[in-house]
C-alpha cells in the first residue's frame, strides 16, 4: 500500500496539532508567516531520539536547526557552512549550541573503527540492520574526522569520545570563516557545547563556550 | 550578555519536560537508551518554524532528521548522503520525506537571484554554492516563489530517488518510499504533493 499507516498517521497528527495551536494561540501561524527570529542555532545529531524542539519544549520559531550524523562541523562542508552563513550572516543568531548525545551510533562506529573492533557489540540491541560502515561510502568519509579523534585519543571510552567530539566540533565552528568574520565585525555571537543524556532526558551544558574574547571560563 | 535567558530557559524547559515524561511514562527514557527504530527519515529545512517532531506531534524515536538550507539533496554532499545511508541501510527506515515549506528564505533568495541574468563567475561562498542548483531551477521555469518551493521539493525527491542508496535498497527488494511534502507555515499544515516513488516504479517522472 502506497501510504501505509505511518505516513497517514503523521499527516493526521499534524492536522490535529495545527488545530490545537490555533485554538490555544489564535493567529500563531499567521504571525509565524511574517518571519523568523530564532536566537539559537542548534547543531545536533540526526538521531531520532534527540528532536531539539521537543526536548526543550520549544514552539516553532525558537530554534534554527541543523542535524547530521554525529553533530559534525567539517571545515570544507558547504552544507553546514551555508547553515552558518545564513544563521549568523543573515539571521544574526547570537547563540550556537553544538549538541552531542549519549549512545550515538556515529560515535560508536568511529570508536570501533579506531580500535579495530567490530562495532557489532554496540548495536546488538539497537535494531540496526547492518553493524558496519561500508568502505568507500559517504558515511565512511563522513565519520573519518571523528575516527581520527578516536585514534588520537585511544584511552577514551565511547561516551568520553562523544564528549570529546562535541568539543572538537565547537572548535570547528569557531574556526569557520563565518564566525571569525562575525567576531571581527563585533557581532554578538557565542558558541556552546552541550550533551543530551538519553537515559534521563536531560540536556547538560558541558562548560565549553567561546565568545568574541575567546574561551569562556565559566558558564552561567 | 554571554549566557542570556534564551539558553537558560531552554535548559529549564528541558528539565521540566524530562520530569513530565518521567512521570507520565516511567520507562520511556530507559527504552530510548536501548536503541532507535524510526520508520521515517525527514529531510527538511533548517528554518526554525518547521521542527519536524513538533509539527507532526511525534515522540523522540519516531523521526530521523536532516535539516539544511532549503531542504537540499546534492548528489555530491557527503553530509546528506551519510544521513540517507544510515537511515536506509542501518536503521531500515521505510519512508523518506522531503519537506519544503512556504516562506522559505533560501527559495526566496534563489527566486530573486533568478530575476537577473546569471553571473559569469561561479558563486564563491558556501551559501552561494549551496543554493546554485535551486537558482538554476528558478531560472528554468517562470514561476513565483511558492511554485519554486514545490518545484524544489519535486527536484529533491528526484535527487533522492537517483542515489545509489535508494537504488540499492530497491534492488535488494526493500519496501522503502520517497515522498514530497510542503509545510504551509501560514496554517501549520503539511501537504502531500502526491509525488511518491516506491520500489517498482521504475522510471518515474516526478
């Protein structure tokens, strides 16, 4: 059947949701259509368990969002760099949060590759169809920098690698042309590293933060 | 101020949300730690007004997500291809939905750029390069900005269909579909464009 119940369900849920919103906050959508003024750019993982607006109870319009495998910021990636250009250059968003999470499949694959281990033990209960990354694939290329981090710090556990990854991606963001230019032009812009713990549903500020003056020693 | 109330309120909202979930469904987070089995990959726009799980009232675990400027799938973009690969080959999603939206800033910029003759030199910024195919699409047909949003979704459906990931999945007999939707910001409503492609559709003109 062309549209099995999943698709029909999503569309039906959307209609119901739209009605509830309009009833609760009449004119919400009309106002939304005037424009967006998000104050946060979220760079997170594609993982289905980390939907930024649900876990922060945010309405549409609050968080500008880029999600990819293992929340990466690669230097020469036009995809994320165009997001940064639009978010910082056009929307003048003042806060970028790079958000990693526990039990990240991308991190697990990179760790396993770096340790010459078969990743199977990480995915035995995860329902993944194939527990390995095909050689020569876009996914292998995509995970190469993260695998390099794992190789460079072999003593890190998988979860510690996840945290190191967040820090590395924050550094990637601050080295981007867009961010450097924004700071040169005295634009209000801070970059933060956060972690989402699947076990508790809690977001945690990792205390990694950079602003125009450099790394910020303390948060809040 | 470096750590202004916006971030503090996100973190506070999160704590409250987690407490509410824990109360309403005590085993939910533990279940999440066991793995993910989403049936849907959403390729949408980074636009803050189109958070997939909110507009579809979905739970964590339902939808695997890639959001970029103007919901693009470029054939040579490792970021999107890695997401598609992981979603289809590792997680076994059964539906890939490309979701464009009205009031898309990226599409509007391309529509505007298409009103002038093309520049002799190639774009030299990431955003310029990223939106070059969409600008070309805008030039091809004389269409308004909202028609471009729809044409864009159709083009991205074609791009996904043509990937080795999708072709390979179909060759293996996988029952996976590609759909094109438009989210209408003015109403908060998703609209299926009716351009779905599945296994066995062969040469599909979208």
